[in-house]
């Protein structure tokens, strides 16, 4: 059974940095070919894509370009989101997502990131 377990997040002042990790289990060798992404959902808003590695291409939302970096370690089966220059608008619950074969989707449990002004 595939599981995604997130760690990191928390409370930080504006301008600070946080590192978010997502560890996958139960994927076997399929992790290396899976699409991975980070989403976030702020109160009262829809869940939005923050960053992803989709079919080998890295994509970022315009709002985080130049500040956030997504990376993956296929050997460790982890996905990391490095978040720098955080601002209050980045406050949200962050979720990692793994997609195999274009249709087999799994989500992490979500972790809160709060940026104080």
C-alpha cells in the first residue's frame, strides 16, 4: 500500500525559510517514474499547484518562482520543497502528491505552514 508521509512545515516569520519533505513507501521501483508535486490550500481557497516534476519537467506556480525549489531523491523515495523568502500569502496547508501511470494518485496527509508578518 502506497503511503506519503510529510514532515517539516511550521511557523516562520516573513522572509524566513522552511523545508518540507515527503517520504513515500510501498511504491517499489515505480517511484522513480512517478510524477510528483506539491499543492497548497489556504483557508477559503481552492487547492493549487505549487511545484511539480511532471514527465521529467519541473514547473512552478508564478507566485513561488525564484523562491521555492522542488527536488526528488529516487534512491530515498523522498520529495522536498525548499521554501525561501516566505510571505504571509504562503500560509496554507501543504500537500505532496504522487501520480503513477497518469491515473494512480496518492496524497500526503498535509502539513500547516504559517508565515507571520
